[in-house]
C-alpha cells in the first residue's frame, strides 16, 4: 500500500529528475517527522502536563483582602501646590502618612511579622500541610526547611500594594484554607496597628522627655542666676544700685537747693549788712552743704565702690536672671504644649475594608493557566522551528 504524502505530491510537481527525487524524499520525510516530534515535545507535552497539574493536582488557594490607611493628626506645613490641594481634601499629614504606610508595608513582610504569625497561627504547619500539592507546599524542591526559606515563601504568599495618590494600602493574604487566609490578614492588621501605637508611644515619650529636659535646664539657669544676684547683693551691700542711685540723687538735689538758698542769703547779707554776725554762720552752712553734696555724689559716681560702678555688674546679673526666668517660662509653656500634644494620637491605622472571608478559591486560575502555557509553548515551538529551518538551510 502506497501512502501519498504532501511531500510526494510536491516532488511529482517539481522539475527534479527521478534520481534527485529519490534522494530528496527521505530527507523531507525525516524533516516532517522532526517537526512533528518538536511540536509534540514543545507544545503538546507541556500543555498536557499543565492541564493535568492545574486540572487534577493543583491545590486551591484562598485569598483574603483588606484595605487600610495610615492617617496623621498633624497637618502639612506647605501652603501651596500639592500640599494645599491635599489639605483642601481633608487628608491631614498626607506625606508623613505615606511614609508611615511604607514602614507598615516593610513590617508586614518582615521576619518579625512572620514570627508573630507562626507563633499565633502555626504558619509553618499550614504551609507544610501534606494535603497541599508538592509544587505549592513548603518546603519545595527549591527551598529547604530553614526559617529564611520560610520567609521567602511567606513573602510570595503576601501581597501589599499602596496607592500613592490616596494613601490606601491593599493587603492580600494567600493560604490553602479560607480560615488561614483570614487569620493571616487579621493578625497582620492587628500587628501593624500595634506597631503604629508603639510609634505613637515613642513619639510621646520623646516629646515629653525633650520638653522636660529643657525645663530642668531652664530651672537650673534661673536658680543659678538668682543665687548670683543674691550673692552680689550680700557681698557689695546693695539691693538695687539704680534705685539707690535715684534716691541719692534726689537727696543731692535737695541739698543743692538748700545750698543755692544759703548762698543767696550770704550775698544779700554782704550787700546790705556786711558786718552782720550771721554771715559767718551762713558761710559755714554753705561749706557744710557743699561737702555733703560732694560726699553724696561720690557715693553715686565716685569710682568702683560707688553705686555707678556697682550698677554695671548688677545690671548684667539682673539681665541674666531675667533672661533665665523668661527661658523657664517658655520651657514650661513648651512642656505643657508637649503634654497636650502627647494626649492626642499622632497616627491612626484605619481599616477601610475589613479582611474578607473567601468562600471560593480564587487561585489557581486553571483555564487561564493552561491557555497561557499553550500560547507560550506555541511561541517557543515557532521560534525553535525557525531556528532549525535556518540551520538546515545553512547546512545545505
């Protein structure tokens, strides 16, 4: 029985001789067989394997999804551009909140979060369930049973995305049981909220501690300044040089008035009664008044021991005390403000969407996966066929 193939028909229609046709026929048959074998190996086998795995073997994966946002009680300090727009939309502390959301993102994917989940849910046992297929189970052929390998496997089970425009983060937890997926999602949110509370507590302590340190330093400065003023008064025997100088000058002014009146009387006596016996007494009084004036002026501005000499040092000490008192008052106000600020919660983790409880397995997407494998196999087969054809032409 003779089978007529397309290759034989092509040979009949060609202009080759019978001998050339006899030589070319086996080569074409071998080439067609190779192409069929290549198609079988590159397309059919992977597609059948994918259909078998995704249709019969692959374990269902349940996904629990939640959404949350990190908000701050502080408003942005910018007054223009994006900050002004965000402030008008009522999103306080937007930029800082996004940064804190990234911190929460890193924590949820960290080893610390994995340890908490493993301790609370037995995550290693859930991922190592013998009922899970070998390709999806932990440990796999590519991962050992170490904690680092578990951490890499855990990161492939958690998906966390952040919308930078709204600040809303979406958390998806994958597990082989619906309860495990919900438990992972819920515990991660609880742990993240605990982390935010710790950040708040640390900020409160740092804020109050800094303000308290400033108050203590201001109190020491104020106390030292008050002691310095008291010691100066005791050592120099003055209370307030400026006030005492004012009193002394008032007394000198009175003495000068009396001296002027006395000298006027002396001039009158000399003009009208030069032999008046009161003239000597009046002159003595004038001389006494002048001596008293000189003495009082010497106490006010007569050298280092005078009130003027003491006033410069006293004024410096008084200014230091006044400045220290003002610093103490400002520090006390700052401490009170810090305490009031600490009473408010700086950061909030608000759950926009609670963790969902899946009732249907969302993964693996079996039909789509098989179609994807088939399409990729076709592409790989086409490329391989072109390469083989090019090699044959080059050899011929």
